[in-house]
């Protein structure tokens, strides 16, 4: 086995690396050919003319359509992410509870709402809120989008946190119990901070999913950024440029969120290493002297 082998697979040899490079080059060439073909077809249909793109160089298009839709997208995603983290932490800890009925209720909630598509949750809650008048009509679509995103993403985040806690070494739990910490103190002080740090990439990727799934709100009349882009396109007759602009905006937001997650994870890991107590020089020297050979 190669010295660079991982737990899952052996490191590729010279032939495998050469083959992988060839496959990567071939994939890039095919992808570039497809992109050139698409651009050529769009250009032949006058989708890149100045008339199609001119609305996006006027401030009224942004203030009337794009920016309000972007604000509604970000607000729905932000509220649902915060609620999902809170509910997901409660459910994740509940699935690790010492009480069987708590584990059963938390597991039932997670399994049910993780299996239901987000769009169905949004439509169902929209009808539920509308029939019983729980929210005013002006906030009905926003409440339905946030509720659907929260229920689904909280169930997924609960499983992420549960797996993160279970992946920690058993010594963490044993040391906490030896110090006399209660179960709630052990979760809050010892286990949850380490699990969140370890599962940060998965949590951020789920936040990106919540941000993208907010676009499903257009089905129930929520004017998020995609719907706002389509409304502007229906006025100016430039659907392809409008969708391209919306796609670029979403890519930039998701890329920024992923970059922030990577930086935050690195900072948390460095903070944990720097907060570790320094080794005692005298104890280190004594341990080294005890391990020296006696010459017998």
C-alpha cells in the first residue's frame, strides 16, 4: 500500500494519475464544447444583444425587481437557518437522550420531516395558515416558506449533529462524567462545541441548500429573487439574460457562504489548538529521562 493511502482507498499510482489527468482534460474539452454550442445558439437567437441586457444597467430594474427579491430570499433563508439550527440541536440532543420516549419522539419527527419534500411542506403549511388565519395574507407566503425550510433542514441538521457527537472519542464523555458534569452540562460545554466544529462543512452545505430551496417559494406566490427576475423578464422580454443574472447572484452568495464556512472552521480549529495548555518543560524532561536506555 502506498504511503499516501487513505482509509478509503489506496493512493493512485503513476498510471492511474496519468489516466485521471487525461479524463480530466477530456471532461474539460467536452464541457467547453457544450458551453460554446449553447452560447452560439443563444447568440443566434439574439440573446446577447445590447437591447436584452440594457435593463440591467438601469437602476430601476435593480430597485424594482432584483434587490427586493434578493432581500426576500436572504431574509427567508436567514430566519429558517437560525430556526433550523436551534430546532436541529434540540432534536439531535433528543435522539441521544437517556429517556426512551424522548428518543422516540425526536426520531419520529426527524424521520417524518426528512422524508417529505420541501415543496410539499411549503404548500401544506401555506394552506394550513390560510385556512385557519394564523398569519395575515401579507406574511402568509413568507411564513410558509420559512416553516417548510425549517422543518426539513432541522431534521437533517439533527442527524448531522447526532453523527458528529457520536464520532467524538468516548474519552470525552468518560472524562466529563469523571468530573461530575451533568448530561446537559456535558452536552453544552464539552460535546456540542467539538461536534459543531467537526461538522461545520456539512452544516454550512445544508445552509446553502436552505438558501437555494427558498426559490421554491415562487410556487405559493413568494416573490424571491428568481420570481422577481422572471417578473422583470416578462416586462422586458429578456428571460435568458434575467435568469443568467439571477444565477450569477446565487452563485456568488453560495460561494461567499462556503468561503466563510471554510474560514470559520479553520479559525475554530486554530483556536482550539491555541487554547490547549502548554506542556510542562520539567515534566517533559523527566518523562524523557525515564525513557532513556539504562545500558544494561
